[in-house]
């Protein structure tokens, strides 16, 4: 495993634990208020394919990270609204843009 992938995996697991610990929160933005989320976003464009892979099966707010990294706002903020529609929108976006993704 490459160093960037290992770093991403470590941060993603930390953030997913944070989300699981706060799953009962009535404030969805509490999920984004964590250093691991900020660090994931700071990984930038190279993290997008890795995020998409986790987003295929995961239920955490990956759409919020994708929005912050890509600047694509089509699917909302990734935290409120129809989260399944948000996820499906991002997966469709990736299938349409993956080949041209500069990474």
C-alpha cells in the first residue's frame, strides 16, 4: 500500500469512528467538526477516487468532503437533505467524469 493510500485509510477510519460515536446527534454538522475530516479534505484531488470507493458502500458524509475538494455543488452540502440521492448523484458524477479526472 502506498503512503498516500495508507494515510487516507488511517484518516478515513478515524473519521468514520468519530461519525459512529456521534450517530445520535441531532446536528449533522458535528460529523464535519473533526480534525480527521479536515485532514481528509486537505489531501485534495488525489483523495477523490479513494473517497468514491468508500462512498459506494459507506454511509458517512463523504459528499461533504467531495464538495469541498471538487467545488461541485450540484448535490447539496452532503450533510442535509436526501443523503441517498446525494450519494447516488456523486457516484453518477464519478462514472461520468472519472476518465477525465486529473487527480
